[in-house]
C-alpha cells in the first residue's frame, strides 16, 4: 500500500491581501475625490457609458439604502466598535493561517 500524496497547495503571499485592501481603499478615495471635483450636487446625471451608466453626485448620510438617514456619527461609532471587536477576536483566538482562504 502506498499513501496518497497530495499536491502542494498554492498559497498567496501574506502581503497580497493588505496590498489589495490598500489599493481598493485608495481607488475608492480617489473616485470620491474625482466625483466631488467633477460632478455637481443635484445636477442631471452625467453619462459615462451611454445608455448603460450615468453618474450623479449624491450624499448618503445613513446606511445602506439611506436607512437611519442623518445618523452618520452613531453609525460611524458602531462601525468602529465592530472593527475593534473583530480585531480583539482575531488577537485572542488566532487562526492556524493568517488568511485561511489562501
């Protein structure tokens, strides 16, 4: 009898996920800055891809679908507390691999 040998698992480098997150955050902030510079609030939508995609400057002071409108500070505090709780959980109960999906 011979033991089955598994092929090596290809793992992503540890630096890839933080780099991807930083790139997505940078792209998000750049696009928001571009929108504030080039779009006008309450102006008609500006076509990007005709008949498919239009951009219009709006502001959401709440959560998804404008739930809890004008509650930006409590929502920000809630997001911060959830983020801190996740970090504490990861520190107190570390996983076998830093990125288990890699």
